[in-house]
């Protein structure tokens, strides 16, 4: 696999994503391959343009400008799946949900739930450590207007499928928002998980009991931690805490 100037292995097509994901035997390899992915031309152009132009308040920082891999240990029993990195959040810092308001919400909630060692997530070297949870996204590149196309979602899905497959103790997938909810069904189908018909509609607190490759697996829905939801009160801290408490209960049951 050819490498780019920073040493990351380059993936240039949907087929390359499928092969690269399938051939990743551990999370570190998967993370590296995700970081070098260039399979979606529109998203590659956008993430790199944002990294070049920058927001004025971050003009002295070097943006990551790449796909953003997941964060958290391989023995995690809970996976939290978001939509995609923010242009000046994950696309800037190189760590999922790090450096934006959404991250402030999710990492503070993970800390309150005992799943993170600190309530803040500011940059990649800030000492944040997660326990029993892996945080990732359905699409790994920052999209214009926070809106990936269905084709981009599908192209990126093997990365997520492989990431979940590399969590052998996984018991709960907590999905933030309807986009991730829709994205997850084909990922689960690819993992051989029998799916209910019709598919349960997304909603906050919705639970779908499934049988995963390693036993019981529960899909859990939560409104996304987007500013649109948190500023307007659609999602409150008690609501997010309740769903994370439920996730930890399910993971321990
Ligand atoms: S969105 Fe996913 S598949 Fe597309 S370029 Fe980014 S990492 Fe690759």
C-alpha cells in the first residue's frame, strides 16, 4: 500500500476501503489506514481546504485535515457512534469529537458516567483516556454543512464495520442521531447480525436488542450532541446522562 508524505497508507477507492478495512487485524492498523484514506473526492477537497484556510481563531494551529479515527480501548463494551468530524473540531485536532462544542458535551457526559478520566477534550495530547468505551463516527471526514451524501456514507462504512468487529467485548452501540442510526444497519448486516424487519425508527432512548457475533448486542439511540440540539434543549444533560447510564447497565448485564 503506497504511503503519503506523512507516512499514512493511502486508500483511493471504495474497493480500497473494503480491502483495507477487511485486512486490518488490529485497531492501530485500522486507525492508520483510516487516517490515509482519500476515497471520497468531495470530502478530501473540503477537509483539506478547511485545513488550509482555517478559522481565524485557530490560524496559528496546524490542522489535521485528514479522516479522523476512533478513540478508546479495544476491550470496550460500549461504542458511541457519531455522524462525522466537525470542520474546525476533529478535522483540526485529529481526534474524534475533540475541540468543539459537541465534544464538550459528549466527553463531559462520558466523564460523569465513569467512562472518561476527565470532562474535557481539547487536543490530542491533553491526557484524555477512555475506559470501556470506543468513540467513533459513521463518516470519518468532515463534510460540507455537516452533510455527507449517502454514497460517501456507504463508501466509509467498511471502516466502521471493521472497527466494531475489532471490539470483541462489544455489548452496546450507542448511536448519536438519525444519520448514524441509518448508517449502522448495513454495517451490522455486514457483521452477520440478524436485523429486525421493519427497521426500528430512530428516537432518543430507543433500544433494539440484537444478537451480535459475540453474544447479546443492544443498539441504543440518542439525539446527537450537535449544537442545534443542545442549544435548543432538544437534548439536555440529564437526557444524555440517562442514556449513558442505560448503556453502562446493558454493558454490565
Ligand atoms: S469519508 Fe471515509 S471513505 Fe471517504 S475519504 Fe473519508 S475516510 Fe475515506
